[in-house]
């Protein structure tokens, strides 16, 4: 049961997220924050969350693309629930076990807000969407921090502690970067958005988002192997 939820479910969610996003990208009509004439999806100019928009910046209805993207975001709640079974792999060490529980609860709560990203398309509910994104990342920070400590005090290889530390540093740096960026509604306040956001700034934001998401997916997948190793070492 623990292995099913803490290992197999997160792996399935990661696989589905990648597959669903590939399909969503293929089906995406076009347009970005600064260019409504763009055809299709540009990996350096379109955020992942644009795949979940009801209507893209090209004014096209985005039903198919949003279906796949939002379904992938909803599944993160299942991944978070799976992480609640993760502490049982750390029971050999009381300190690790306590840290694992704190980390698991924070990660579970963060995945609820990642799922909310799919429930609050940025073109319809901009403020709620930004709140969901920032809260998800903020909860990810203590979640990864305590997971790192759980690995550190356990019998697991140091590679998992190092991996958690690198992810933690990346998320913290990304949140500092995001905190300095103006949060302007590109749909309802387009004039101000175009005044303060250049194409270079947009591209930097999009690329950094892609990198942090990829880092999180790789790290979460790596952690599942750490859980398996802990189970085998008992």
C-alpha cells in the first residue's frame, strides 16, 4: 500500500503530466502575452498555464488543450495524497520520521494549490490563479526542506539529500525572482502589461518557469527511487 501510493502514483502523475502537456501543446491554437498572431505554442514564449486558458491570446477557444492540461493539474492532488504515505519509509529513524511527516503534509497542501491552478484559468480568474501559483510554490519550499532533512537523517544515499537541496535552492531562487516581477493582468490590463513587460522579460519568465517545473518533475521522480531504497534496506 505504501509503495503503491508513495512510489507508483507519483510516477504515474509525472508520466501523465508530461504526456498531457505534449498533447496540449500540439492542440494549442496560438498567441502569447505580447503577440496575438503567433501560430501554435512557443516553448519560450508561452507559459505552461496558458495551456489551461479558456480562450488564448489569439482569441481562439482552447477547449481541447485546456482539457488535457487541467486534467494533469488535477492529478497533482493524487500525487500529494500519495506523499502522505511517504513517512512510513522513514520509520527506522524517529527524527527522519518526524521530518518526513512535516514534509509530507506541506507537499500535500502544495499539490492542492497546484490542482487549483487548473481550476483558475489565468484569462478568467487572474488574481485567484496567481494566488494559487504563489501559494503552491511557497508550500513546496518547507515541503522539500523537511523531506531533505528526512533523507539526511535516514540511511538513504546522500544523493537524495543533495537532490532535495538543489531543488530547494532552485525553488527559493525562483520565488525571489517572481516576487520582483510585476503581477499585471495581461487580459484586463493589457495596456499596462505591454508597457512594463518586454518580449525579453516574457521570454526569461517563461524559460525559468519551464526549468523549475522540469527540475521539480525530475526531483519528485528521483525521490520515489529513494523511498524504494529505504524499503529494501529495512
